[in-house]
C-alpha cells in the first residue's frame, strides 16, 4: 500500500493551507496519508523535525512518498539523507536551500541552522528516484535561482508558478488539482 507523508511549513500547522484538501484527495486515490503536526512550529529545530518525521514514517520503502512545504522540504531532505533507505518520491512545494528577506534577527537565527547545515545531495539522490519542485517566481523569501539550481542538482523536475508567492492560502493557492496529477 502506498503511503504519503505531508510535512507542513514553519509557523503553520498540519491543518492549514492546502494540506487538508490534498490529504483528502490522496485518500480518495487509495493512499494512506499522514499529516502530522511538527514540533515547535514557531522555532523549528532540525533534529526535532527529522526525528518526528522518522517516527511518523516508521519503516520507509519504495511505496513511501513525501510532500513538503517550505521548511517541510528541508525536513524531508535531511530525513532522506539520514535514513539511507530508498523511497518512492517527493513533491517539494516552495522548497528552499537558501532564504532571503527574513523579517528580523530572531527569524534569521532560527533559519540559520537550516540554511548553513549542508545536506549531501548525492546521498539523497541515491534514495530518491524522482522528485518535483513547485516554486513561485515571486516567493517573498527569494533565492529563486539558487533554489531552482540546488533542486536541479537533486534531479527534481522544476515547475515554476507565476505570482504564487510562498504557495500558501494567503497567496491564493488553496487547491492544486493539476499538480496532484503529476
């Protein structure tokens, strides 16, 4: 049975934005879907988020798929690097390696470990046979070219949305039936 784990973004819970809709749509297609609330959403820490993801996933296999939004993508990448077990694939929404335009020093301090702690692209490629990045050309957190490049190195198919911001409900992005077909 195929399972999908959806990992939400920083400062938002599992029930926000398009995630409940996506969970429902995937369940209609027969997937088992996990949509956990990650720990400390206002001050995310790499180890806590990766450990929570590992707990939710259990034993991954080629029928395990991931969907991440923003820092959720980072969590999935770091989990895959750590687990070393091949999975089915991943969809990265508003994924990033670099960020710009952060609100204040406190936000920068929280983001710094996520940005500065490297991930081993080759280790991830070895366990991630296919992935897609959905990214907006006007994401307020910038680093558009860098993020496209890094996900390309990962082997991800790149889908660029026009004027979709950080791909949140606030940006007008509630449902994505066309992307779901991918």
